[in-house]
C-alpha cells in the first residue's frame, strides 16, 4: 500500500490526490539547483538500529514539480522500513525552493518524478552496489561475445534495481545483438522513461561498524557505531 505524504505541513501527515504522470513531452525537464544525487545522499544518515538488524532495500518516492517550481503531491511508492522512509522524505523536503519547472514552448509545465534511495548493509569495505556489479559483468561478457550470459547478468541487475536508465539502454543493445528486436525496442522505451522520470538514485551504505555514505565512488562520511 502506498503512503501519501505532505511534508510541507507536517512530515508523514495529510492526504493529497496524486497527479498522474504527464504524457505530454517537454523541451526540458524540471531542474534542481545543484547535484541532486549528492544533495540527497549527504542529507541521509543510516539508522544504526536498522543496520544492526540488517534492514535495507530501496526507498522509492514519487513527487510533483509544479509549473511554479513547487514540490508537492509526494507519495512513498515503496520502502523497507518507516525510518528509512522518514530519512528520504526529510532529505527531499530540503530541496524545496531549489527547483525550476519543466518547460514546453517557453511555458512552464508540471511534471512527476521519482527519487530512489538504495540503503544497503554490507560486511566489508569498500561498499559496492550489487546491481552495478552485475552491470559491469554484463558489459564484460558482451565484449567477449557472450551475449546470453550478458543478458542474464543484466536481468539480475535490473531485478536488483530497476531505476537505472543505462541498464535498459545496454540491455537493448544486447537484445539487438541476440536478434531480439521486439525486446530491444521495449528496453529503449523503458530506458527513456526511466531517464526522464527518475531524477536520482542514491547509495547509502552501512559497512560493518561504520556508516558510510557514497556518491558514485567517493566516500562522503563515516560514522562509528557506539
């Protein structure tokens, strides 16, 4: 069940009607003032008690950027735990006032987007994004002409995290090499939809007794568990 949220009044309270995704194409999508992945990642601390219980997974949040650049109609699509939800919502709330709306023919447009926070508890350094590991395996196998094995690795990557546009884009290439024309076309469309609607996929890792936040491959912060 999806949780509807309005943090502009009180976090986790209030019920709003979710706007449907806008099918109309735009000249450019809504823009955040800064690096959204980095901004979200640096605002989140992994709850120590959840890490000790090995609770992790993807928190996916949908929201609307109105034609005036307002952030509203926030919905939690999925999350493994309420505390992880709260962390992601609080980080998103801090983006208020930092958005420029999408534009079509020089007219501002409202559009709907997603952010994804990948919480992951791991046993050793350096922390790794397992979906990206499978993606790298797929590329390596493709370069060796092992297209079927490449496809299997890509399927695993997408199953782990279906919010990376480049996974679909590369799977389209692999399917094309295998002669799977229909599947290749479907992946092109999925890649475009994901690229247009998912604005950030942020990794937040807990490694052993250390909390580690990562933006791409750069460690941003470590915090020892008492």
